[in-house]
């Protein structure tokens, strides 16, 4: 004989009742965040962000102004300095444009659905990685440029460098030191971005596939 | 008759649903500060409950609340009334919470006892017992919701806030049928967790 236990009487009704009890219990907590406190916090954070943004802008303008000074005010500017200054200015302009674009995108995607928001975050992280590729290539170009420029500079000013070897160490060492620092920074940043992308993909898969 | 006259003299405030609809129509024409204040006034409690479903740590809950407020403030500039204010607010809250989870993926384990601080209330004994029971049920439910997988937790919390399936789909960017499936599975898991907790 088949042993089949019938479903409990009114099980659907029970489930509806159970859900309504859960809803009631869930909504029984009606504590609200203080509106004043939140507004104060918003104003505070906004001020901090504006300050940060102005600092970045100021720093960029300062660097660009410095290069402008070396390019136009100095009379005896050599071509390597002009190349280096122009390259840095273009790179900074790209950097600033990217910072603004990413900020704008992340703000507008907050009001989108969760799926669209995660996709937007993924695209942004990929764009950051692409920019890092570009920055890496730019760094390589500067490195190659330095490999040519430093010996040439040394050769043309050999007497001065022999008399003051410290200036050669500081000048050339500083140049390659900055490049090395940037390379390490990019490496660290790339690792963090890959981790971010990985967790974004995992979250997307967990939420929207299967 | 007298009662009827009194009702006319002092009109009843519109129910919450009506207030929300009115807000949706008015929202676009209002300034950001008014929009923000209205959003917090209408959905502040819902946001707090939603935040609790994402994290047990009280400090993190406070941080997340502030992050959501900030994100809401910034995003209100882009609010064009394409969806209801409620959908918009819940979208921001979920997106913000997910971003926070992603940022703190390798964060410390959560040891803080959950919501132990309580406001003292003066009530009758029967009322107090009833409230205690409700509080206990609420705690159990929150714990159970917190242990659900994210994909079910999101749907369940929105359903507990009494959002219709279509609106949940709009918030999360999934189909209505998917909402129904997730909600059913979420409810099943919730039931199992609650049963285990009672044992």
C-alpha cells in the first residue's frame, strides 16, 4: 500500500498567515535614522569631497604650471625637457578626465537597478585596468626615453658630472627612482583592481545567473 | 451627525500609500533638500531595516546608513521620476550596500552582539509581554534573514517591505518570474532556519 501523507489542512492558508506574521514582525521595528544627523553627515562628507577634489585639481594645476614655466619662461629649454613636460601634461589631462568621468558614471548608476549598477561597476573596473595598461605603456616610453636621454645628458655634461657626482646620482637616480615607484604603485593597483573585478564577477554570477 | 461634522472640520491625513503617490508626482519639481528630507521621512524606517539585513555590526550599520544617505543625496540630482521614489530609494540602498560588501570582502568576522541596546518603555504588563514576544520574533526573523544567501535576502527583504513583485523586479533588474522563484525559495529557507532556531 502506498504510504502518502496528505498535506496539512489549509497549508496554503497557513503559509499566507505565516508570511503576514513575518511581515508584521519585520515592520514592528519602526525606528528611523535621525534626519538631522543624516543631513549633517551629508553636508560634512560633501565638504570633504569638495576639498579633496580641489586639492587634486590644485595639485594638477601646479604640476602643469611648473611645466608651462619650464617650457615658456625658461629660454634655454632643451628638447628632452619639452618632450617630458608635454608628455606629463597630456598624461595628467587624461588622468583628470578619467577621474571626473568615473565619478560621474558611478553617481548616475546608483539610481539604476542592482544588475545595471554591478555591470556599471564592472565596466568601470575594466576601464581602470585599461587605463593602467596605458599608464604602463607610457611609463615604458618614459623609461626608454630616459635610457637614451640620461647617457646623452651625461656625455654632453661629463665635466660637470665628474666635478659634482652627487648631482648625477640625485638627478638620474631620482628619475629612475620615480619610475620604479610608479611601476610598483601600478602593480599594486592592478592587483587590487583584479581582485575587485573578480569579486564583482562572483557577485554578478551569484545574483544574476543560474 | 456631530461626528460627521467633526470629520469634515478636521480632514484625516492621507494613508501612506496615497502620500507616496503624491510624492512621486511632486518629487521632480522640488529642490534636492526637500526631496532628500521627504525620502528619509517616508522610507527612513525601511532603510534601517534593510541595512540590518546586510550587516550585524552596529557600527557598520551606522556607516552604511550614512553611505546610503550620501548616495541618495548625490543620486537625487539624476532622479527624473521615471520610477517611483520608493523604487529609486531602494535601488540606491541595495546598490550602496552591495558596493560596501564588495569593498569589505575581506573584512573581520562579525562578533558584535546583535541589537542589544533597547529603549526603555513604560507599558502595562500584558503589553510588555506582547511587545517582548514581538521583539523576540523580530530578532529571530532578522537573524534568519541575515543568514539567507544574498540573492534570496534581497528579494525577501523587499517583499517584507510589501513591495509588489513588479517593483522588486524593477529595483533589482530581474524578471518578475525570477522574483517569484527567488521569493519562494527564500521563504522556504527562512522557514527552515527559523525552525532550527526554535529547536
